[in-house]
């Protein structure tokens, strides 16, 4: 079997709101696939369908070889889930959270205790074994949720915004652990609105926007296909930008993108465009030349920048 | 099977917190027993051949059982559902929404039987139980517990705010125990209240409980047991369906 998840024309309505408008994708075994999109794009809705918290009302969804309307327990027993919102059990200690969750998967008590020790070590939580959940910082909580998702040695792990709200250090630690999992052959599906996370971790990305998939490909492919290779950020207020600049850039073979109050210029040859900015009345000191990246693709496709 | 795994989580928590729940579930009925038993007991003559304390004791046993199931499957369930998101966490594992809710009700049932039995042991030690037939009471308490767990879960499935649980306590639970024949014989009540009591699970339970405590087991009691089973069976599907709809969307 090569495809772990296949979706054909998935649709979902919440009352009058069409949260998913016919989404199709497939995810291969061993791959790390990222869903990139703003809040409300429909990422969590898609994830919830995969891990059995939401019904498939329109379209078809195949998870681990089985066509599902609501992912059943025997399929769920092969999946690990990191939900968007931490839902650790505050009535239990750190270790108990894992042990009890192991029990839910039918692990015997000793097995669950053993697996708990392994996972606490893996996620660097050994010295928190007996701590209460509400004593943990946000980063530690997130690590515990990830550990919990691994209790059943899943073949597929679904991570809904695994690092939102974490500081950079904690984020790097999580990335490192996810790379280890991937190296072990675990299929990873994650959602994010961090471009860096998507670039660092994912083999393939699906850019979601308002319930549809706008583009798909590796980070590199997306940049090649959807934007020119060089970007110039214009760092002056829009009203100080010389009139007619847009036309001049376009005539020179470049592209202009205005997102809210920001102005971005794109070119096949960045140096060449850069060197002409002065003659168009724009001080090069107020401009920043860099290679185009995923954020540019995202800006262009969705017309909005990265969220904090 | 899934429901038992869910129950396992609750038992793990119970292992840590039983002292607190015991405080609440055991002390309160005993306070009632002391206040009414000694206070009222001094004024009231024997009721149907029992001292007032003997009359009251089975009522306090069933009251404790009702509290345990009711509070677990209302406040307890609501907190896990709405604030702690425990159910969503469980549902990502290999269980269904039905398993999760059945597991909740099993826990309520078990606590009901347990705390009712604790009160039973206390009143037995006080010499208020006359017959070994009372050994069957824990089974009755489990049945009663299941009925009250289902009722509380049904109401909890509807509400969006924890404050609404007060309505259930005031408008359902309170009349159940005030008019259910716990503190005085129902024969003193107007005929229509007596008739309405056939819908009151606590009334059926306390009738059976009192008969067993006195050693007066009789075939007629099966009517009460049967009605308890019927109420439970009628109510049970609703909370399962409502909670499933609430959890899976
Ligand atoms: N249970 C729900 N009830 C009603 N609307 C919902 C529900 N879940 C999600 N939505 C709506 O569906 C849209 C997509 O949400 P979601 O999948 O959570 O997006 P994302 O995870 O990409 O931020 C949003 O507009 C959100 O408000
Ligand atoms: Mg989301």
C-alpha cells in the first residue's frame, strides 16, 4: 500500500458556512506532508476527518486502506493525534496521562508503564514524570501531547499546529523529534501557518485557503512555480512610493505584489532590478533584496501574510 | 470493551481523589440522618412499625446513591466535556463517542453503588437494618445508579453552560427526594403526587430498599424494580445519541 490517506472532493458544511469546498489530495507512506493556511482555511476540519472526530459528509476519504465516513476505532488504533488544542488530562500526572492513554489502546499496565518511560525520555520529560499537568509550561505540555500521540506506535501521526505558541527553542526541539519519527518511517501529516516550519519539515505542502487547495508541491517546487526567484521588499510607507513604479517594474519583466500596506517586487534577475530602483526614484537603502521564499508564494496565492 | 477502557481512566482518577468524593457523598446523607433522625425522630411516633430512624435510614442510602451518579454525570461530565476536553482526547484513540459516554455512566453507576453501600454499612452499624436481605441492596443501588446516571447525562447533553445544571438539581433531583418517600411515607401525600411518584426512580428504589432492610422482600417489589429498569431503558438511548452529535460534527 502506498497511499496512507486519499481524499477525493471532501466537502464540509457547518450550517451556512462551507468550511471545505471539495478538497482532494493523497499522502504517501513515509512522507511528511504539510497543510499550510491561515486560520479558518479548513486545516483542522480536514485533520479531524482523518482522525475520526468529524464525519465525511461529501466526497470520499480513505484512511490506511479503508474508505471511511467516520474513522472507526480499529483504524484510529493505528494513528497518533496531536490536536490543535492541548487536551491533556488535568486530573492525572504527566506519567499517568501516558499510561492511561496507553490503556485506551489496550496496552497492559506494565507495557503502558514501559512505553511511558521510553516516550518521556524521547521527549525529554523524564524529570517531570510525577508533575501535575497544570505545572507544565506551554512547550512542555505540547511535548507531552506529542508523546501521548506516540503511545500506540502509530504508523501515521496527525499534528494540528504542533508548534503554535512555542518559543523558538521549543519549536526546534519538536522539529528534531519529528525528523526522528520520519526517519523511522512514520507518515506525518501536519498543519502549520509557519513558513519556516513548512520549509524545514515537509516533503510536500498543500496550500489551503478558504476551504480549497490552491497549490501543491515541495517547498522548492512551489517557489519555482509560483514566484520569480528574487524578491525585493520595499520598506517605505506606500504613500512615499514614487507613482508609476508598478508599471516600470512590470515593463522590466518583474512582478509587483501589494499586501495590505506592504509592497513586494519580484524579478528573474534581482540585481538588475535592484540597480534600476534609484533611477525610478526609490532609494535602494529603503529596499531589501533576498531570494524568494515560501512566504512569497503564500502571499501571492492567498493575498495575505503569515500570521503571528 | 471501549467503555471499560474509558472507565479505567475514571478509576485511576478515583484512586487519587476518593477521599474528596467520599466527603461529599457520605457526609451529607449522614448529616441528614443525624438532623432529621434525632430532631424529627423525637417528635414522630413509629411509622408502620419502624422507629423514625429506621424509616429514614434506607432513604439516606438511596439518597447517597442518587447524589453520586447525578453529580458524576452532570458536573463531572460537563467539566470533562467542556473545560477539560477529556472526551475529545479519548475520541482520538480507538473508542467511539458511545464508548466514552457509556464509560461515564458506568463510573456514575459504580460510584452510586459504592457510596450507597458505605451509608448502608453505617446505618447497619447503627442497628437500623433488621434483615440480611439488605445484602441485596448494593445491586439495587447499581440499578438506581444507572438510571440516575442516564437521566443526568441526558440533561447534561443539552446544556451549554454549567450554571444550567442548577435547574436539574432544583427542578428534578430535589422533588425526587423530597416527595419520593424518603423522609415521610408517600401515603400522606395527595393522590396525584402519589401517582406522579411512579415516574420517580428514587421512589421505586427507596420502596425496595426499605423492604429489604426490614426483611420484607415480596413479589410485589418486582413492580418497582421493573419500573426502574423501564425508566432506565427508555432514557438511555437519548444521551448516547445527543452526546454523539455534540462530540462528532
Ligand atoms: N464545529 C464547528 N462548527 C462550526 N464552524 C466550524 C466548526 N469547526 C470549524 N468551523 C469553521 O470552519 C472553518 C474552518 O475551520 P478550521 O478547519 O478550524 O480551520 P483552520 O484549522 O485552517 O484554522 C472556520 O471558518 C471555522 O470557524
Ligand atoms: Mg486549525
